[in-house]
């Protein structure tokens, strides 16, 4: 049974704090294993990749087989039905249109001293995208990672997708083609992250790595950070639904179960000021759950991590949501926009009963790679901004340096950095002598 909390109860804070601090991931320490794998790939390159891939994914590859050939991709794409292809293309078009609006603008201006200042944005040169493998892989994640990178202007996109037992998901390869991926490698796990970060004889290193993975992939991303950029260290998925008014309990139950079926460690939370609605939703979950193909997974998630919280009103519900900082937040209330205005911390917000989070996973347009484990308090979902970086630009005229340089000299001397001060003083002295600074 899910946990039920009521803000009117005297021990509510204790129960709520226990929910916030509960660890939902496997606590096994994989750090040393991952460090050994990374060191092996750095030392032996392709040979280590082949050996590790064949061992962990039960394949029989050679170096030549690490990369999908164009013919293999063609053959896989040909297996995709016309309806599935059309759905992928619709999703891609909507994701692309949404992310094109995120492109940042360069800026430049001249201030009152005559200094020209500004910034410019440039994309990373190469990005590596990790996709979980086999039939459990998600073509939607390919689109959500690759399309923002392409919109940002990334020149080279390399995808790593394991093929356990040789199993290939044709939809993933088609999604790669639709999104404009340049290279697809049939490797996974920590060894794939190591190859993307450090390069091998066959795989050129990238500048940024994004995409979800298991505990080994997450640990590898953590260990290579600094050598390359990463998007985030993602935890189990989560949804929080605030509901009140004339809502359909079955719809709310299905939205909760849509998250629960991801993973036994996923979390689904319902917050409502209406006890009757809470009871109706709980009953609907119990009725619908046995009908799901992934009932065992969803059932474990709902049993171990599901939560129903009763509040005094919707303002209290919004305040609790901010403390949870959920990955996904559904506002199924009469005036969702007004309630959204009270929310500060959420990865993605879905307004109204006709905006199920599941639609956002595929076709709405916003990215579904979102901050988990309360990290929405300080971070955002994947976007074009993850694939660009900002360079500041400044150009000081002689007059501008004369106006602001003396203050810089004083600050440099106060920090004991005399060469800093002298590099400015030399130019100021040249101005005082009426020289251009280029004669001996």
C-alpha cells in the first residue's frame, strides 16, 4: 500500500521528511568497478571495448563490428511500420520546433567609457549520446537528446546503444537517422562512456555526453566529468500530481501508473485537499494496475514509493510540491495557471486534465530529460543550452582603458599581483606620453 500523509496530523513533518530522504536507488557501490573499466578502455582502446562488449552484452563482435554500417541501419529502418515512422517524424518535428525557440542570441554594446562589450554563443564540436539498449531502449530519448544538439549546431553526433544478445531496436536506429546522428556504436555501459570521453582507435572523443543509463553509466559519467561535460546524473523517474475539483479518478490513476511502470524505483505522488478524490484515485489504481503488462514493476513502485498527501488547500499543496521539487508536476485543478504561478521548483509542469505527462514524454515538444531527486531546485531539463557555451567579448579603446584602468591597477596591487598592475600601467603611461604603445 502507498504511504498516506495528512498535513493536519501532528506527526506529518516526520513522515514527510522520511519520504523526502528515502533512497530509491540500488545502493551497491559500483565506483571501483567503473574506474577499472574506464582505465582499461583508456589503456587498450578498441581491444578493451570489444572484450567488454562481448562479455557484458553476450555478443561476438570484432573491432569492425563496433559501428553500425549504413547497410545495417537501412535494413533496420526498413523494418519500421509506416505508422511508427510517421509517429517518430511528428515527434521529431515538434521537438525541433520547440527547441529552435531556445537558441540564445549574441549581444554587443558600447558603454559610456567607449568600451565595447558583449558575448557570443558557440556550440560544442561533438556530443556523445547514450541510449539504453535492446527492446527496452527508447527511441523518444534519441530524439530528445539528438535534436537539441543539432539545433544548437553541434557538428558531430555519436550515439552509443548496446545490443544485448545482438538484439536491435529498429525504432532507435530510425530515430537516429531522423535526428541526424552521424555515428551509431553498438556498445554500452561504463565502457561506452569511457570511449566517448577519452576516445579509442575507432571512436573520436566528444566534448559533451548526455543520455540516461544504469548505475554503471551514471557512475562513469560522474567519473569522466571534467574531461567532458555531462548533462546530469539522473535518478529514478517521478511524478507529482496536484488534483482538486471535478477530476476523473481513472485519468489520475493512469497518470500515476504511467510513471510507476518505468521502474520499480520510480515514484508517483498524489497531493489533494479532497479526501474523497484521494480515495477514488487509490481505488482506481488498485483496479487498473492488474490490467497492465508491466503490473509487477508498476505494482512494486506504487507499493514501495507511492504516496498520497492530504492538504488543507491548494496553496499548501503548492508549497509541499516546492519542497519535493518533482521531475514532473501535473496540475489537475480548475485554474492550473494560477496554481502554477505559486510553484518555483519543478522540472516540467503540465497544466490541466488534458495535458498528461505521458504526452510530454513523446510529442508535446519540451524535453523529457529532466532533473530528478529534488535537483529541480537548482537545475533544468535538457535543452539547446546544454550544447552551447558563452564566450564574453570585450574591446577597450584607449579612452576606455584610461577611464577604468586606474581602478584595475589599485585592485591588482591590493591582491599582490604586480604584473597584473604593470600590464595596465604600461599602457596608461604610454597614453600619458602621447604614444600609441607600439614604438620602442
